[in-house]
C-alpha cells in the first residue's frame, strides 16, 4: 500500500480535530482524562501535545506510538466511539482504507471489522469459523449472517460475470 498512515497518526489527527471542534484546549482534555470517570491522569497536556504533534525523529517517524491505554482513555474522555478515532467519519463507506501497510478494504468494511460486526474481506470459511470461535455468542450470529450475505453477493456477481451479465430474474 502506498501512503500508509499509522493508526497513531490517525488517532492523533482525530483527537486534535474532535478536541478543537468542541472548543477544548489540551489542558481541558487532560483534565477530562484525569476525572474518576476516565481515570487517566497520566495523560497530561504535555502528553496530548506529544500525541497530537507526533514528535518526529530525524527520519520523520513518530518517536512513540499512541498506546492502546491512551487510545481508549481519549475515546472515553471525548465520549466518542473508538472506531471513529481510527477511521475518519468523513471517509465515504466505499473509500479505500488501509488497515495495515499491505492490507486495505473499504472504510465501511473497516468500521464494521473494527467494531466487531464485520470481517476481513479475505476471510474464507475456515478463517470465519476460527474467528467465530473467538467471539462472544451474542455476536456470532450477526457476524456469520453478514459473512454469508457478502459471500452470496460475491458468488452471484461471479455467476453474473460468467453469464455475460445476464441474470435469470
């Protein structure tokens, strides 16, 4: 994938954008992080500045990544869904989105996957069966149903392509 942007960079951009859109300073957000409801007093205004600017080394790489603990605390403090810090909401659902340096899917599929109701586009039956075993039963039916619907659409599209675009009905 070209133009790979790390999730630390995406989260940093989104935190700054959401914070500013709400008229909050870095100090305001740090104070919100320190409340008993969030419980992350280690996220200071200086920490937020480092996260948002991504302090770079001489090669332009971020000196440190946003930790999972910081990510979740910031989502809680901003009262925003974690997925919306990872996948910018202004991206259309069918826009391409990189989930790793060499892996991409649509932004909508990435939102579903990150939210736990979707799956990787390359998931075949064996991978899907393994994934279902690792999730709570309350989510298995939804995810399996979505996977079957996607698989059936894909098969129907392939069949239509083989038939020269004609359908039975």
